[in-house]
C-alpha cells in the first residue's frame, strides 16, 4: 500500500518535471544556490517563499527513508552525503517551489474540489470495490510519513505544477509518420554468420632492440608520462574557523528564544474523527456524541466503520480548517461539525499531550554548536570576500593570504587525475574534480579566480610551473614496449587472415566455406539491432554496428579484445510498424516527452534567473545531522 502511495505521488513528480529538471539545475550547479543565507530561521528562500527547517526536515526524512528502503536499510547520512543525495533533495525542493510560484504568478488556481477529486481517484486510497476509503486513506498516509494536511498541500502543489507543465508544453505533437519511421529504424534486426580469430593463436618473432626502438618512436603516445602542474593554493574552510568564532551569552539567549518552539516537542492531541460528505449527517453524529453516546458506536452506526484514529497530531499535521477548533478542545471533548476540503469532520480528543521545550541550560551545548557553525560560515564568506578583494587589488597570492591570515599550500606536482609522479593521490583537495579542472585550465604563472565548491569551501590557486606530457625514457618502458610489439604483431596476423576471408567472400565464396578453408568454425548470430542487448556475445557486440552498413552476402571485420571477428550479413529482418501499434504509440510518446524535457529544462533555468534562490548552509546541516 505504501509503495502504491509512492507511485501516486510519482505520478505527479514525473521524470519530465523532476528527473530532468533536477539535471537541468545541475547545469547551474548546487554551489550557485549557496550564495547567501536564507532569512529568519528558514533553510531556503526561493523567491518570496521560505522553506522552514521543519518543512525541509519532513521532505528530507521521506526521501532519505525511501532511498534507504531501496538499499535494504543500509544507508547512513554520511553515505547519503557522498552519494549527492542531500544536494539532490535540495535541488528537488527548489525546483518544486519555483514551479509552484510560477504557476501561481500565472493565475493557475486550484480549487478545493479539484484536490478532493484527485485524492478520491487515486487507486492507493480505494477499497476492493473501487470506491474511496477514508480509512485506507488515513492509514496509507501515516505509513508513508504524511499528515493529512501535508498530503493535501502536496496534491494541490502537484496540480499547480502539472498545469504549468501542460501550459508550457501542451502544443507539442509528434507526427505518426515520424514515429513509424523511427520505429523501423530502431527495430530492424540483422543476422550474421561470423568466425572469431584469436591473435594468441599466432606466433610472433622476438623483436630486436632496433625494432623495439623503432616501435617506441612510432607509437610514442602509448608510453607517455602525464602532464603535471606545480600549484600554490589557498583553501578556506568553515571548519578551520570554528575555534575562532565567539558565541556570546546574549547570542545563546536570543537563539533560544527564537528557536524554542523547534527545540522541544510541540503540543499534540490524540484524536479520532468521523468524516461525512454532508453537513446534516455530521450534525446528527455530533448531537448523538454530545448527548452521551459512545463515539465509536456512533461511527459504526452511521458509517459502518470505526472512527479514524489519527494518533498524536500536532498543529502542522492537521488540515488548516481543523487546527483552531481541535486545539481548543479539552481531553474527552467532541467537536461540533468542522468543514474542510475533505468533508465534514467530527473530532474527539482522547488525550492532550502538552508541548515541552528544553531549558536554556539543556539546550546550551547544541545551540553553541549550531551558532558556532553558522558564524563560521558567515566568517568564511567574509574571509573569502576579503581575500578576493585583496587579489583584485593586485596583491600576490602570498600577500593576500598573509593579509587575511590564511595558510598557503604548495603542491610540487599533480597530474590531471590528482596523483603525484610516484602514483600516489594528493590528499585533502578542495572538491577534487573542480580543483583539477581549475589547475589545468589556468595558464602558467597566473592565478585562478576564487572558486566556491558545493561543500561551501573556497579556493584560489596559482600555477607556478607546467611539466608537459612527455614520452617516458625507453629504458623505463622497454618491457612494456616489447609486450605491445608482440601483441600488435599477432593482431596484424589475425587481421591479415580476416582480410583473406573477406576477399574470398567478395570472390563468391560463402563465409562458411572461406572460414573452413582457414581452419575456422563459423557461428550464426542472434538477430542484432543497432543497439544490441548486453546479453550479446563480445563478437556480436563488435560486429552489430557494421552489419547495418552491409548488403546481404557482404563481409566485414571488427577488432575484439582477443583478436578479430569476420562476419557476413546473412539476413535482414525489417520492422513492421503496423504490426505493433502500441509500441509505435509508446515511441511517439517517448519522442514527445524528450521534446517536452528540452523545453522544461530551458524553462527551469529561466525560472532560476527570475527568482533569487538562497540556502542557509548552517541550518541545512542542522536538519540533516538530526538523522545521524
């Protein structure tokens, strides 16, 4: 049932909208959204909307739990960070909010009736007779980690976003003739007769030193040492500033007061409810309950089911229309009929669980850690700006680093793959791939621009020296030269035999005859498409593409890891679109979706330019670290 709800939500968060849009946001990079801190206590600010810590925590918990379940429960937070899962959830949250804001700006309104209709139509919430079952609805939401209010908001937002997608891409159409032509192209199969020639079946004469040196000179690219850069680096990290920041008593007191509600546990009501479609029935039920009848008995009599147990619910868990009325009730009270988007509710409060907050002293240590981290991030940004200003003013890297109190690091030689000349990895690089690209794109004697990484670090480097890629000395690679010489000699003999067979086929012989003359056995391939399946043999994978360049009876050769394969086209199996209309229609939809994805990717990037996006890294880490 829970997987069914996930599929229900996934219906809206389609690949077109969230899969590829997440990829499109990767174009401008996760680092770009950490340009400043969201205001107040928000984790993110997307345009005018703020994503609170609690809101992002719920989103993160659902997505983290979903991925962990897929991995059999073997996932911790540190692994999730290294996988990029945290950044992905951040991007997804931002994408969703951008699309929602744009839909609202365009006046794409969603009525309550539309939300209710969409919920009622979801198979995950239907009983065995195909009707909407409120008990199934409530149970499924709890198992999936949603409150009723959260799911209603989710559905409303998804309808908003879906309408925006339809508005942006609704005019796209793919002609049936195009789909049929593409189907023929993709699904044509070819069958070959082929023979494999292994190079190790041939002998090669031991080369002389003169031959090896000639081979070494002619194939120098195979024996190259990589290029290296000598680099001077300044790497700024928030962790290095934690010991320097000061958190005052006043800071702690102010943070405690502003965050008191989120530090402890909120007030909860343990409630049951009966929900009706019309007011009259709800009023009759309320009158009976207020008259002293057992709440469960009233539910059974009027709905045929027991009351729906919503468990311990906070204000945020409830539909907005229920909150004030329910939290005004005392333990044991039954409400009057309350109208929401889902109908008329009669609510009974079985237990009141008062909210609690830790004392200032109890919260002090965690507050100090959180504030220190936030201040360190703020100090880091200030330090990076000062360093950047100093460099822009003409200071050398050494002078700018000394001015701001940053350490210099010297790396004598580093290759494009991050290794030293002796093959060891250079450790503790700032975002390795970004650093290496910067180092190898910066000219000798010049320094790079100040770069920010996805982890929130900053770095700037200067290339002090360049050692170009160069051929290793012959004496150092002589044995490798010999091995390659012998391998190539055997491969050449295999190729010569393959060409002899091709010439025999061109002269009128069949491949089977020509191969038999050469002492080889032939095989018949499976029907191969332009994109053969992974189950195909290495020989079939090697010849598949070449077969589509041949006419029946013609032969060709292809190299393999073990030698050469020679093949002749024996059969063409044409694809018939008329025999597979559903597959053609599916292909037409795939092409249309691809076109929509291109449009949406461009649209997403334009939205990001229109709405400022900020993420408070310190608060983001506070939320994520709760799950450790």
